[in-house]
């Protein structure tokens, strides 16, 4: 660090700044651990306990007034941001606000117990989403932080290529999905398993669970599961709360399943980054969907009974069972094999099934004299058009985003993100042509929804594209496991953990899948409300 900082402390020394920051963080953690271990009881008894007692007594006496004051401050702050920072600068973004209202009303109308809805977790869950999205999408500090993390994750995942090259040979990139994309899952699963062994994941998950529990008022078990879903998949996260599952209420089980459907595993998220989907949006979507899942779950299936899960259950979150770090790494790689095989098999099967459905629809359409091929994607582009529009998607992108939502819901999000990546790549090609980097000729079709790259010998196929705003909204809307295929995975995984609750799981799993989808749509609405393409970039915010 001394060597690198001789010429100044600026962005050109990013690696040294990174090392400096890690040293400060490590010193803080060690100091905190030492003070808590050796002086924690003394500090608690002499200072914190009397203060906590005084604050608790005051809060208990004036609980109602404090709630109204806090609520009024939060409402005025959000209203001020929407009016002065959004309505005056990007009035079209307010369409996304109508989307939030539409989804909340629909979930309330079709709620299992509308009269039992507790609005605290719903409102505060949305507030957490809003605050988190505002920091990322409207402030340079949040933008730069998540862009920095996204860039570091992308750098980290590139190391997978060394293993892929050794196992599959130098020509492994000729089969990018099998030999470049899927190995990322194995590498990332290994890394996560090592973090679990070191206790890092337990600390992070516990802190996130505590935040959601104290703010939203959700129970210990469902809060812990929701926070774990940010990092691990829909069948792995419930393992953390396995001892609590038998005694959970139906509403809590519904929340556990909704959390699984509304988020994606860290290992799979890493794969979508390799597709070319923006890493910073994927990372923020994963965090934002956790409180959204709890909010929509408690609206769609409210609690009617008293929970038996306690805060102590969260505090006593179990350690990894591996005997050493090497075993943890090996087990992480072995565990990923099943996931990789499951993804490959599902993608192959669903793409083949989708092609069969499309060819059948085209055949029927031709018999009826249709002038255009009638495909599953074509139908989704119209049926789901309103859902895409109320999220704030630009009108010219609504068909594309609606198609992606349909593919994600009825097949899986893996295929949808692959199609989104192609749309992004097409836009970059179009941008390169517009800036003069590419010397190819561009022809637009009559409808104006795709373009052709033409050279002297032939015209290429119709290439659809998507705007930057449409890309952002689609990234958030697709960020979850909420699809029909995942219902079977959820039933099999959760049913095996608590066979005595299979009936309850089976009766609520479809509701949970719908709630998980709506949670993703709510996240997309908030992103659409706050996102202004081009407002935050390295030119306006600088670099870290």
C-alpha cells in the first residue's frame, strides 16, 4: 500500500484502495470481536442495559404516537422524492407507481384472508425495497458501490475459465453454455461452501434476517429463510431453518416458499452475469426481492395463528458440518453437480418442448390462414403486455418484456435471461453502428421493432433489440425462480424435509409461486420508478 500510494490516493490506485479498505474492515471485525468477548458483559450491564431500558420504557409509553410520527416522516420523505426527484425529472416513470398499486390491489383481492392482512410487513417491506433501490439507482455512492461489486464478481468468475480449459481443452468456448456457463455454478458453489465453513455466510444472513425482523415484524424463521434466499437456492435455504419447519404455521410455510420463488441462488446469479446481464442490477435485485417476498406473502396469505419460532432459533443458526476447509470446497463442488445436471436437463427439455409447442401453433395458424407465425412467445407478448406496461416498460419494449416474462413463468428464468442477453447484445451492435464503430449497413423492418445487419452479399436475420430502461426492468422482473417447473422442485425438496407437512405445502405452493412472481414484478416497478437511463454513469459519478 505504501508503494502504491506514493503518487497519491486516487482512483488509479483502485487495487491498493481495495486492499486498504479490506484491512480497515478486518481490523474493525477483530476489534469488535475482541471487545464483545472480553468486555461485552461489562459494557452491557454498565451502559447499554440502562439506556436500553430507558428507551424501551419511553417507547412503550408513547408507542402509538411514535408509530404515527415515524410513518408520517417516511411517507413525506418518499412523497418528496417521488414529486421532486422523479415526477419533475422523469414523469413517465410514474407509470411504475401505478404498477405498484395494481399489484397490491390484485393481491389483496385474491388474498386467502383479506380481513386478516397486517399492513406493517407489506408497507415496510416496500419501504425497504424503495430505500435500497433509491441508494443504488439514484445516488452516485450506491451506483458506484454496486458497480464496483458487480465488476469484482465478474472478475472473480473469470477464474472459472482456467478449470474449464484444463478439463475441456482450449476449444471449450466453442460450446459456451456447457463448458463456459455451467462450470461457473460449480466454482461459485465451492466458494460459497467455503464461506459457510468459515462462518462468514452465517453472520451476513443473520444480520439481514435481524434487519427484516425488527423492521417488518415478520417471525424469526421466515425472516432467516428470506435472507438466506439472497445467497442460496429455494431448496438449500430451508435447510438453515429445518428444525423450525414442523412447527411453522401455513402462512410461515407460504412465506418460506415465496422467498424461494422470488429470488435466485447466488451460483445461478453468477451464471447470468456471464451471459452479459448487468451485474449491479442482478445483485441489487437479489437483495430487493427478499423483503418484497415477505411483503407479498403476508398480503397474499396473511398470518392467522401465533408463531412458535423464536429469536433464539435465529441466534443459534448452525455451523457447517465440514471438518476442514478442503472438505468444504470439495463438498461444494460435489453439491453443484446435481444443480448443473438439473439446469442442463431442464434447459434442454424446455427448449425442445417450447419448439414443439411453437411448431404446433404455427401449423394450426397456417391452417387458419394466419399471415404471421403464431408462437408461444407471440401470444405472451400480447397477453402479458399490460403487466409489462404497468411496470413502466417503454411502449416499444413491452412486447419483448412481456415475452420474457412468459418464457420465465412457463419455462424458466434461465432461458429468459439467455434471450434477454441476446437483446442486449443486439442493442450494443446497433449502438456500435450508430457511433461509427461498425461499418455494416443497418436496415429496419416496417414495424420498426427489429433491424437487419446487411453487407454486400446478404441481409442478416431480423434482430430484435431492447432499450436500456426496458433492459433494467426486465432484469428485475426475471430475477426469481417463480415458474411452473420450480413448483415440482419446491414440493420435492421441502416435502422431503418435513413429510408431515406435505399436505399444507401442496395446498399453498401455487399461491406461493404467484406471490413470488408478483414480488419480482414489484421489484421491477420500483426499479422502473427510480431508474433514469444515463443519469448515473462513470462520467457523472466518476469511478472508485
